[in-house]
C-alpha cells in the first residue's frame, strides 16, 4: 500500500519507519526541506531521532501536493495547532474516500474539536481514525515491545488499518470508542505536566502517584461527559498512555512540568526544547470543556493557572491535592 505520513517529528518518523519495514511504500512529508533531504540522503533524522537509522526504502518530500497525491492511506502527525491548515492544503490533491489516521494527541484550541472531528470537518467522506496509546517513539525505534490502539467507529475500517500497522513487537488493538481514546490521549499530556512539576519540586513518589491517579479520574470524567466509555480510560488509550507519559524521561510534557517545578519560565523551556508539548495548548481547551460540562477538574484547572502565569508551580503544589474536601474516591475532584 502507498502510505503518506505528514509530519517528520519523532512520532511521525517512527510511524513511517514502522510502515516501511512492514513493506509498505511509505512517503513522509517534512515541512523543512533540509529534513527531507537528510532522510533521503543519510537515512537519519538527527533532530528528532538522533542515533536511530531509518529504513533505506523510506522516502521523504517537502512537497505537500506530492505527498497527498501519493497516499492510499493518509497518516497525519503534525502538531494540533497546524492540523486543520495542513488538511486544507492537502485536500485538492488527495484521492477520494481514502482513510485518514490522526497521530496527534490534543484538542483544537478554538473549536474544542478532537482531531478526528477536524478530519471529518475538513475532509468529509474520508473515514477518520486515531492511533493512540503508550507509544514512546524512541522505544519503538529501538525495537522494544509496545501496544497501540486504532480508534474508529467503523470496525471494518479499524480491522483494515490494524493489519496495515501491525508489525513485530508492536501489538495493535482496535477500539470503537473514539471519544474516549482521543480525550485520554489529549488530557494525559496535561496530567503529565502536573506530574513533572512534582518531579521538579521533589515532593515524593506518593504525591506523583496521587496526581496520576486523580488525573486519570479527571480525564475519565470528562471523556464520559463527552460521550466516551469509562472502560476505555482504564485501557491503553487512558491509563496506559497516562502512565507512560507521566513517568518517562522521554516525555516532552513531563519535561515541561519538571522544568517548571525547578523554577524556570514556560517561555524559556519551550524555546530550549524546540518541539511542541501538546499539554501546554490542550489545557486551555480542557478548561473550557470542563466549564461546558460543569466539571471541577482541579488538576487541569491548576495546571491552566500555572501555564497562564497566574500562579507558580510551587504554589500549585501547596494546594493541589487539598484544594477542596475529598469525597468518595469514585467521585471526580
């Protein structure tokens, strides 16, 4: 199958590599022509995956029209802030009816839409799916075992995409609960910032475990309020992705939180990273969704205050776990 992956960041490049090794004719689109040239000439992407050789058969282009016309399956791994614009640009050159898979974990800031909803809005008629789960790019590139989820309402499409992605130690599951899978993938980045702050402040593993657990309760509550199923958030797209993102030193969102906990400003952290930490953007949409559904979501709201500069990371942790009286553990908050 001819597959195009839009976005040559760490995860887009990893997925393109997996698909190439699965004997698909994969083409990756890089916004930076120098990145495309490096992938083609040196079979590396040193900025995002330093030390990991890429398959010699993987081709890259900086021509978005060429990338779109190539695709029998389109995989979109650009940051959520560029997601809609990128789809609008590929639309004229895209073959009709081909499935579109989102790799991007977040929410559109203004519309509050999930990425599969953006796909349906911009590319009506194309089956939309999301690939999500605890998938740290460098571990998959290193050949370590991992599990992921293809989420789409159409189970026939889900099974077909499952066969495309499955390879070696990458175990691919399907799930019809797209809402639950996408909300879990988006909100875990916010909780990872909170957990990272705990790491930076050195407040202890008990505190981090408490934040992760109550963070899972928050994202489950929001997913269910939006129409998702609670069991989804106990699986790979919820708890699995949350744990990986909160504990891994490879996690960008955890890194942002850790640096905030050490007293650095958000601006200098993001400038130094040179990469997108989706939780910083997602938290704005998450708070608006919490307001829409009348949900407390204290961890999310606290991280929003930190990100907007209303409070410091230290002040956030002074009251994060005791901002209001605790009720039954099954209740949100």
